[in-house]
């Protein structure tokens, strides 16, 4: 599923819950912050610790201690009474530059520059919801790269962004511009369609040159695009293998939008790293994914989000038909993969639904067989592994990036507590 149309919505500042007190022993520019909390989750696999002190210096976790320990002179002290510290969450599939809706024609009237404005709003909503790292899974022009730089430099409030940029697709398939007159489709095209192994390899190289951190392809048809010819495989086997091999030679991973079973199987066989959605996964696709270590990113919130908008005149008839066709299987497919032992990591497709609701994915994952600890791991250590960022994010441990959130309750017992986040630190910056 992909949203590249853009809708301007004014954003109000989001407030946080009670029980959070800050004691400023130094100016806001202080390089060291001392955090006191009643409980600490180091990672999803570890026992929950009691009262703890976390010291953050220059954006990284310097130390952890049991009890409330004084920090260095001049440090800023944050006291989180009654709260549990948890590693910052990771969403592996978002579209920050898009908002939910069905007005695909807005691609013809809104400039790419406007998507940076929309993305700035959504980046703030996302990090305030506790997601301190995201993988941006498809955007127009250089908008995701601009947001990536803005959040990294602290000019924009938002998460760490791993950006794909424009997705690579077949001509006329999901990810390409469709639904307009041919000459308009051509004018609006991202230039990232390809036919044949050589041309597809060239588009991977172009994406790398443009600044992509990860390669996004649309390996099958999609639900929200205007072409209505089903959800099965788009690329040939040779094309997908060329994409995977070229990306890996450049040190990049590949994420594949894929709904149909044969498209999932073919993408995994080609060496694609993650399957996004995976709606019609079957036994043959599962065997191929397990054989190759392919990770499923199920985006269950996307299916809920589009279902909420059925019958309201939001989507075109073509899209509504496809939403209804996937509705039933969307309630069960992740359980099939989970029970079979497929690796699963956390991703939502935010942008198909409202940004900031990302944590609703936890309840949906638990409803399809995951425990709270498994769901939390999928959004922390598991997602970090997908990004090759183990040792940097996903845990509260010395040397890691200071990506920390605070919630009420124990997310290892009930991950749904992560839907309400009371305090956020991203890369050592406290998010107001």
C-alpha cells in the first residue's frame, strides 16, 4: 500500500500525561541528562528492573544504575515518577509525506515541496507517539531525504529516518502513476519504473546515487493504486534478482511491497530482504521465506485504516473493491506466518491511516498470536536487526543511541500500554 498524494492538515501540539517532572540544574544545552524512573525495560527479553538511573551524554547512553543515583554536576535531571523506561520504538514502514485519503488526483496539483510540509507535521506526531526510528517506505522526489536531514540536524522534530525515496516499479503497476490520461501519467512519473534486468539494476544504482538508505520495490499489485488487475507478481524473476543483487552489491537492503503468494515467494527466492504486507502468504511462500531468512513486515494497521474508510466516498470504486477483497484474510495471515516460524518485524504503513496511531499495531499483532514480549521485540531489537543497527538502537544499554520512551505499566506484560507514551527522548533530545 502506498500513499504519495498529499493532504494538508494543520497540526496542534501534542501534550503528554502527568507524572513527569524535569529539574533543570543546567541550561537546555546541557550535554548530560540524568533520568530517574521507577522501572526499566532494557530490552524485550530481559526482566523488568526496578527504580533505575540512566545517564545520557552527547546523545548516547553513558551508564545505567539501580536506584536513584546522582549524576555529574551541572547535568539536567528528569524524574519520571511511576513511569517505565522502554527503548524507543521502530516502525519499519511509514509514509511520512502522505496522509490518509483517496484523492489520488492530488498528485497532479500538489508540488513535491509541499510534501515536506506534510512530512514535518507527521514526523513530529510520529516521534511524540514513541517511535524514535522509522523506515520511510516511499515518497516523492527528495522529500524523505530532506526530512531525514532535518530531523538528524535537529531542525525538525521527528524520528531518525531511514529513507527509501521513490519506489521502483514496473510500468503501469503499483508504485507507478496511473489513473490519468497517458500524457499526464508520463509527466507525473517518478522515472523509477523499469523493464528487464539491466534497466532495473540501473534504477537501483540511480536510487543509491539519489541518497536512498534502502531500496523499495513494488513486487506485486497494490490495494490503493488505481490499476485494478489483481495483487499478484509484477516483476519477472530475473528483474527481481537483478534488483536484489545490485542493491546488496551497494550495501543496501531491499524491501518489497508484496500481497500475492507467488509474488512473495518470488521476491524471497530472489534475495529480497523484507516482505511488506504479505497478505496472501501460503505454505510455499512461507517455506521460501524461512529458507532465505526473509522478514515479514505485516502492516496490520494499514488494513484496519483502509477498512475504516470504506463506503464514505473516500476511495474510488476500483480501490474499494480491492479493500473488500483483502478484508478477511488480513485478520489471519500474520498468525499463519508466526505459527510457522517466519521472522516478523514491526511496521504499520502509517500514512494509510493517521500518523501517531502507529502503536495500535501491537494489539493487532497480539490478536494474531504474538505475546507482548514478541511484539515489543519486533518493534525494538528485531527491527534494529532488519536495519543492521544492532548495537545502536533497540535496547537501553551503554553505548546505544539515547532513544528512550516512558509509559505507565509494563509493556512486556501488555504491549498495549505503548499506545500512550508519556515522555520521549530521541537521539538524546527530549521531545516536548
